[in-house]
C-alpha cells in the first residue's frame, strides 16, 4: 500500500507525510532536523570554498580542529546557535556587490 501511496502523492509534502509521518511526529521531526543540518552543511562548505579557504584554515580562524569542520560539512555533528553566530560573523572574503 505504501508504494502505491508514494506513486499517487501529488506533491513533496505528501511524500514526506507518507515516508516520515505528519509534521509533529518524532520520525518527521528527526527527518526535518537532519535536512536542516544538511542544508547548513552545504552552505558552510560552499561559502568556505568561495572564500578559497581550506578546512584547516577555517578551523584555525575559529579556533577548532580541521576534523570538526569536516564533520560539520559532512553533517556528522550538530550545530549550536553560538557556533552558527560565530560562522556568520567571520569575514570569509565575500563582499556584496
């Protein structure tokens, strides 16, 4: 029945409901949390690369280890709000035009 439901889903939200449950269920909340970490990881990685920085250089700039930056970029660990503020306050060489 689930495969048929998936084929008949009309939009992405319905697919998520079928696969992970409705918004507010623990399975769906876990999925949403991991999806957010993935997006943040990709933004961090892209921004670091645009600034032509290595993971080691970024780690040095914020006072951590390269392995931690690697884990963040791979979505293997969670972010704290303070860490996000630290990243957002860094001058990674990007200038608005």
